[in-house]
C-alpha cells in the first residue's frame, strides 16, 4: 500500500509544475504574438506620412526584431520599443537647400527619384514585410513546433524519468523491502539471541537472587534460632524464678501449660493442656505463669510470631530430658 | 441402610483425614521444660486477724499459723510489719498490693468471742493473689484453752488448699529430754504440739528413756525405759497415762515399732544370745523371730503396707540397712554408700526410707528412693540422728546438736528449710512424729 502511494506520489506532484509551465509557455507565446502584432502595426500604419528616415528607423527595427519574439520577461519592453521611432524625425528636415531651377529640376528629379525610390522602398518594404511576415510566421511555427517538440521531449523525458524514477523507486523499495526483511530476519535472530541472552542473564540473576534469598533465609533462621534459644533461656529462667513447687509425694507429676503472649510479652492466656491430675501442682504452674507480669520476648516480630506468640511449658519436679 | 452407614463411615474418615492434615500442617509448638523451682517456699501473707468488737484473744493466732507454715519449709510467710494494709474482709483486699510484695497467697480473718458461749469464733479467707480468687472461706469455733489447736487447724486447711497435701500441724511429737537437776540426770518422755508447744510429760526418770514409737491411732506410745536398771518395753496411753510393761526379757529389749494395723510390734531382743528382730502379736504376746544372724540386727521399721520391714544390721561388718519380705523372711541389703547407714524409717507412702548416714566424720540424715536406690543427703550438720517422718510425708524431724546440746530440727523432706524447735529443754533427743490418728 505504502509502496503504491510512493509510486504515485511523485507523478502527482510533478503534474502541477508541468501545468504551470505549459500555462506560462502559452501565456508567453500569446504575449509575444501580441507584441509582434503591435510592432507590425507600427510598421504599417505610420509609414505613409513619414520621410525616408525609415532607414534609420528600420535599422533600429531590425536590430530589435530578433530580440522581440522572446520570453515573457520582455513583455514590458516589447510595449516600449516604438518610442525611439519619433526621435529620428527632426533630422531629415535639416539638409541644405539648392537653387530654384536646379532646385526645381532637382526637385522634380528628386521627386521622381524619391517617388521611384519610394515605390522601390515601398515595394521593398512590402516584400520585406511579407518576407518578414513569412519568416516571422515560420519562426513562429518553428518556434511552436520547437516548443511542442521540446514539450513533447520534455514530457517524454519526464515520463521516462518518471518511469525510471518509478522503477528506481520500485527497485529501491524492493531493495528496501528485501533489506527490511533481511533486517527483520536479522533482528529476529538477534532478538532471539538477545532474548536468550536476557533469559539466561535473568535466570542467572534469579538463581543468584534465589541463592542469596536462601542464604538470607538461612541466616535469618540461624539468627532466629539463636534469638529463639536466647529467649527460651530467658523465659525459662523467669518462669523458674516464679515457680514455687508445692510439696508433693509424687515426683512423677507433669503439667503442660500453653500460654499466649502479646508481642510486648504480656500474657493473654494460660491454659492447662495436660493436667498432672494434681490440682495443687497444676495451680502452682498457673500461679507461676500468671505471676509474671511480662515475659522476655524477642523484638523481631518474625521470631516472636514463629515461636513465642504461643508456647507451652512442661512443668515436672524431676529432671526430664531437655 | 448399609450404604448409608458406609457413607457415614466414609464421611467420618474424610473428616478425620482433614483433621490429621490440619494437625500435621500446624507448626510444632515450642515446649519449654521447667524442672526447677525458685524455691519450695511459697510466699504467703497471713494478715493478723481483726477483732471488730475487741473481744479477740491476747495471743496472736496468726503467728502460730505463720510458724506452722514456715516450719513446713513449703511456705515463707510475710512479716506483718511489711504489710501495706491489714484487710480483714474480702472487700478490703487489693491484690495489686500483695502482688507488689511478691505474695502468692493471702489469709485474712476475724476473731471474736461469742457473747453467750464464751467460745472464740474465727472466720477467715484464703486468696490466690496471682489468680485473684478466693480459694477458701472457713468458720471455726473453739474454746478459750484450745486456741492453739484452732490455729493448727487453720494451718492444716491452708496447707491442704494450696499444696493439695494434708497438713500435719495438728499432729504431735514425742521426744525425750535430759536435764541435769541437782547433779542428777533427769529423763522425761514428753508429748507436744508439732511446734514444741503445749508439751506434756508422760514419764520422768533418772534412767534413760529411749525409742518412743506411736501407735497407729496416735493414742499410745511404746518406749524403752531403763527405770528398773534393765531395759524394758512399755506401752503407755497418752490420755490416761496408764502404762504396761510389754517385755523385760534377759538382755536387750529395744526398738519397739508398731505395725501399721496396730496389732503387732517389732522389737529387738537378745534373749536368744544375739540381738535379733522379733515380731510380737500384741493380742497374745506371741513372738516370731525374724532374723537369724550372728550379727546385730536392730531398729526395725514397718513398711506402710505391713508386708516388709527395714532394719539395721552389721552383718556386712558395719551397720547397713536391710529390707526383709515378711513372707519369705529374705533380707536384702539396701545401703551401699558409706560405712555407716542406720536407723531407717519408711516414708508414709513407702517409696523412700530416711536414715542416718555417715559420710566421713559427719552423721547426717539421708533419703533413699527405694525404686531407684538413689541416695540424697538431707542435712549438713555433723551429728544428726533419729529421723522421724511426719504423717503427710512432707516434714522430717531429727535430732541434731547445737554446741553441747542436742536439739530437734524439722526439715522439709526435700531438704529445704530447717526449723529448730524452741530450745526450752536442755537436751532433746529421740523424736517421734505421731500419725494423723483417728
């Protein structure tokens, strides 16, 4: 889709300048034609009243003519060229005057000559004008043809270029596509490799983290154990200090009491789990437990929750295996 | 019907399984073993009884109770001067105060004399300080001359309520005193309260009196008197003072010991040439010789079950303790530790014997666990003898020496505290603790 757009786009964009170019060309052509018309009109209309000064004028004209049929830019200049024609006029009035006869003859001769000359000139002018006109038309035609040819060639070239461009573009695109695919493939491979690398790195990291976590847990457990052992000793000492063993005739008594503690070490409850069957003995145990206002417990909540939130004591007068 | 039963059984098993799983998943709970106590002496506060209308006796009954409980070695009473308050009714008790003083139990009460009967009326209460509850409330009445007995009854009740063991404070002691009067030795056989008070002389003699032994009903005493110049065994009724001579065989007549049922008596006689142990049927005075040995056999004592006896014999070369099964009359030696072990007495439960043990130059009271043979030395003075166990098995009285005088001392059978009976007698020896009696 994108490729198609790309292919079409340059054409579209080129069609606009081309239209402007041909419009400019045709306008220029018309302006030139109009200019030529005006020039031609000057040539024809003012001449009958004017003196033979035309030669100079013609020279001027001739010099100008080749330049006249040229591009649009000269449009403004084309309107002004007639102005210099007026200037040469005063000059023919100045030549010296001969004697009357001579003058008359001469005048007659001159007049004839002038008429002849004039006729010739006129004829010549006419011919020249026709020729000029023909030449102009030829040039014009030629120019048109040339322009047309040029336009065609340009168009052709443009088309060729466009085609070439298009082909190139297609080729380029194809190449790009191929490259892209290659790149994509390469990317995929690279990505896969990277993913694998990443996965391996992650796995390694995970393993390392796991190892560290396990080590930390182990350390924590060890710490908890030492903390636990420390507080077991402290609690044991505290309970021992508060236990007043009643006199008993039976040395095999044993009472298990379960207690629940607050994290502050305060007693929530104490219940006989395994009675010795001797109320006084059980009572001494409860009394010992309840007389302790605060049990020594670890600050570490993990250790506390694990071991000391609820624990039991086995009270027995005789030493039992620890 | 059967299917339904099966279903029920299956359901039951499933429930059982889930319970056991639960039990398994439960964390192993911490179990701390407590095998030692701070002390065997329980702190107790016995507040002097109030006398609301001023009719109380001059004597402080509560001091008798304090002494009794202290003597047991199982209690340590609080000196009244340290008490923060002196409540006499439950409503006046602030547990916190007593807890502050480290007390576990509290006794309060009132005593007054009846307006009409002239008897003393005591109402007292026992509280558990740590568990903040009343354990006992009791009303007692007694005559004016029996106030001490009332105090011992209170001691017994309090002791029983707290320890679960019957108190032996209302029982009595028998002992022999020796005084020098006008250059002459005077022996007196006496009977007193367990605290040595209210002593009563049963027999006065210039000749030695030995080995008093209580009848199981605690009404009579058997003893050896040399009053005739020869040793003879007598039985005397305590209440009436009436007595009878039981034996005056040639030679030794010693160490009388009542059987648990009171029908027989063990004694040592040398009428057959050597000191042997005999059993006498008290009804017909028939003798049965129990020992047949060239060595001296003496100081026999009945096991509480009446089937066995223990005695001292030097058949091994020195005095040692032997036990005999009365049916088979087989004797086996019990003591092996030390060169001298003598004067054995069974504990009331028959599980222990108490005896005199010499270790080096010292004679001490020792205890042996009969099932294990384990021996424990209970006293640590240098010349202790004549152990006698209280009927509740918790206290032991024995004779020891202070300077040149012999005195009686009471200890807990656990070897705890030591209580000396008031030394108002010159020399005291041969103590015998009475049974509970009837």
